[in-house]
């Protein structure tokens, strides 16, 4: 979660065992903004070694 925060993407964990990643974008998000957010999340995952 720290790596995603450093990329500017705020996520939360949920589910009974904390295995669900929650992303809550604005309802007005554009396709380009979503693509950028997914790219940043991917960078964070790569950096965290997951």
C-alpha cells in the first residue's frame, strides 16, 4: 500500500482476509485517467516485489 501511495494511487484492502484491493475512483473519471491509474498501480506492484 505504501508503494501505491508513493505513486499517487490510494487503495484500500477489504474482504474477510484482507485479500480484496479496493479502488474508488471518481464517477467522473475518464478512460485516460483510469489507464494512468492502472499504470501507476502496476509500477507500485513491481516496485513492491509482489
